[in-house]
C-alpha cells in the first residue's frame, strides 16, 4: 500500500487507482497457491507507481510518492510441514536450551593510589630550620706535649703529661637537607705537668708545670642522620687557624745519694699562629620547637708552637642552641 505526502497531478492519481482497482479483484479471486505470484505482481505494480511518481515529480516540481515500510509483524508466517513435525516427534537426546548468564555488575569501589614511597623521614633542615646558633661548653683531656729547652748549658727534653682542661665556643651553621656548613670560634685551656722532666745529664731533672691556651677559628661541614622525630646524629670535620700560647714554670734539681739538690728555676713562654683541625660526632635532641641540645665528642689537633710540639686534645662537649 502507498501514500502521497503532497497532492500530485490528477493524472497520476487516476492511473494508480485504475491499475490498483484492476489488480484487487484478480488477487481476491485467485487461489491460495497463487499468492506468491500475485505478491510479485503487486510488488512490480508498486515499483511502476514509484517510478511514475518520480518522473511526474520531476516535471511538476513536486515530491514523489514515498512508500511506508511494512511492519514485520504483518509478514506471512511460514506454516510447518507434516514431515518436520514427524521428525521432531522422533525420540532423541534432550537438548537443554542455552541460557545466557547475565554479567556480574562490578561493585563501585573507589580507587586508592598506593604510593611506593612510604615512611619518608623529614630531613634535619625540615625538622629544625635552615640556620642554628649553638654555644658549647667542654671538658678536655690531653695525652702529652713533647717539649725541649736548654738551661745552663744543659738540654732538657721530655714529655709534659696532659691533665684536665676546659673549653668554650660558639657555632653558627647553615643546613641543606641533612648537610651542614658551620663557622666555629672557641677558646681552649689545658694544663700539663711533669715532676721528673729528664735531661741529657744523668740525675738532673726538672719539676715543671705548663699550660696551653688557644683561640680557634674553624670552618667546616658535616652530615646529620635523623633517628626519630626529635633525635639525630651528627658528624663534622673542620679546619682553620689558632693562636696558641704555651707557658712553662718549674724548678731544676739533681738527685745525689737519695737527696735532692736544687739548681734554680726555669720559665718559658711562646706563642704563634698555627694550623688547627678537628673532628666531632655525637647526638642532638630537639627538646623545644626552636631549641636543641647537643652532646658529643671532639678531637682537636694543634700544630707545633716553637719548641712545643703538636698536641691532641680530647673534648666532651655539651651545647644548647637555637634554630631559626
């Protein structure tokens, strides 16, 4: 069946209707076996009508006929044959129909990003700040100083045994992550003595008391390792210059027959600018937001001062400073 969107010429309408009227009685009077042939003829009639509509549309500048597609539900249903029905009735294995399993719906779960970097420890700079200023106090102990002098034509050469001493200083430093650079100014005082300072003359000795003072300016760098939120270790190395002063006072004597014979007194003082170096290590604890305490060991080396040889001082230092 066909329809017109717009009105066409009367000639087109008359021709289509006359052809259709002639085909309908013939279709209705035909037997059922001839339905397929009638269907073909009807389709050809529709095609002729469409072509005619297109030609007239070109001449009259009108829209051609548009056929409406048949509904699939109106198509002819094929009737099953007797042979097929007999075949289906034969005994045989039962085939279960296939069932489609609906896909499982995945639960909506939020995506959590798991970082491979875990437990990143903040650096010393992040915990304490970029700069620090720390005064330090220390207790020092020296092993010995080799010393030589000449008195009355007699040469005395021996070691002055080290005793206890003390130190004070101040450190100004800069941090880069766990690295540090610092400038240190300090003062050290150390005592020495030897009550049987030997000479080249057998039985002749000197009873001496000596002191060592040094003013040090060092530059250095170091590295700090955080152990916990507040506790960290440090290790520093520094080099610089020192103004060293050594003084000696004592008495000369000779032992004869178990008795002591005094030979006079001796006094010496020498000072010079020398080279110094040190190594330190220890623990530092941040006890308040901007204040930390330090406890550590420091080895201080001083080069020779005239007739006084180089020396090493071992210091235990305690410091309390500010971070900013």
